[in-house]
């Protein structure tokens, strides 16, 4: 990828994070030591950045050059062994890191393999722009904390499609199962909206329903990590 293409991707990344209210242009410029007009001209493609300025901006954002490259482009250029053909690896991360757009190496617990054709068939449907997010992640959920798993097991590996934050049913007449931000981590539930609250209900009607307040100016989708599309029990 050429330098101007990386800078275009950096613009998309910054605009997406500003759109999600993760940062503001003024605060980013101040933290990176740029004049506000300098950053504004860059974001509006009226000027480029020197390598030194780009390094400083990447460091301030907490990302690297590879975070700006599409995952498929990286995999295309990687020399994969024959045994890995048709297989795609997905990062397992902790619930505390599940809402990050991308992950540093130390935040990845391990890699899990999935059939590439299965992942490619899954349909995305996000409410807010998450095109700069790594799409799939795996979370290890403790069964005793997630009453959706009927079998006796210590934990379950849950594949989450983070490009699906819409409440539109993936399959007609079947409610989606979501991973939702909850305090410092996340939980699993069927989701609905009631007034200004996002309501999580378990499969067992005897268990407690949880509700999250949706702050004014924010959307319900900001609380949703993604749709659960595969569960693997670990025994």
C-alpha cells in the first residue's frame, strides 16, 4: 500500500472515531501537538502529512500502520501454508477489550480458526459506521454467568460479528443474540428497546431482566458489541 493510500485510510479511521464520539478533532490536534488548522486540512484532504507527523499521529491514536490495512489485504500478501487454505483466523480477546476497533498484539489472548466460506456468508448490518473495526472476534464466556448455554461446561467460545449492531432479525421470526457492553465487561442477551432503555432478557423467563439507559444524543448501537453467530462449548 502506498503512502497516500495509508493517509486516506488514516483519514477514514479518524473520522469514524470522531463520529462515534471517541475523540474530537481539537483534542486530537492538541494531544499530537498539531495546530488545529493543520489537522483539519489533513482530514479534508487539502494536505498530506510528513512521515514524522504521521508517526506522531499514529502514536497519539494508539494504532500502527497495520491497523490501517484491510485484514483481507494482509492475508492476501501473507504466505499461508497449504493446511491453512480455506481457513481464517479470528482473535480471541477479553471482554474488557471487546469494544476496541482494533487490537494490539498484547490484547490478543489466542487465535481461533474458522471456515472462511462460513465467515464470508455472514451478512453485516451496522447502525453506526464500523468499517474500521476488525469484524469478527471470539470471547470466552463463563457458562455460569451466561444462562443461554444449556449444557454443563466451564466456558464457551463465542464468535461475535461486530459489524452487526442492528436490531433487525438476522433470520425471520428468530431474535438475535447479542453481546452487549456491561460495566467494565460485557454480557449476552436478547435485546429490545423500551423508551430510553436497552433491555436485555435471558432465555429463561425466571431470570432477571437487565436494562441499560441510553444517554441523550447516543444510540442503542453504541452499547452493542455485536451479534453472536457461533457458540463453541468448552468441556
